[in-house]
């Protein structure tokens, strides 16, 4: 199964909203969410501290400015298989 990497941190309302969007899209697209707390890895912290939430789909990264319903749906549609109904 495909994996979507979700860079996040605790106590982040934007991250909570992004995670809710990802979970909603799991109804239509086949993927697992791999949550990565940026405070558990110095490289992630340095790279994403001012950009979270960050959603990565097959190497394509959407930062906080692009984590919205329409951009995320377009990215998932282009890079992930749809769920069979």
C-alpha cells in the first residue's frame, strides 16, 4: 500500500486540520499515513520547522501554504490509486 508521510508536531491546529483531511481522503484513495513528529529528528526539525504541516506523496511535498482540500485532492488523485468501491 502507498504511504503518505505527514510531518507534524504536537499542539498544532493546522496539523490537526491536515490530518483530518488526510483521514477523510483515505475513504477515496488507498494509502497509509506515516506521522513524523519533527521534534524527534533534528533534520526534520531544521527542514520543516516553519513549514508544517507538510504532506509528502511520492516525493511531492505540500507545505502549510498548500495543505488545503483542493491541492491535496489534486495531488492524491495524480499519485495514488483510488479505492475500489
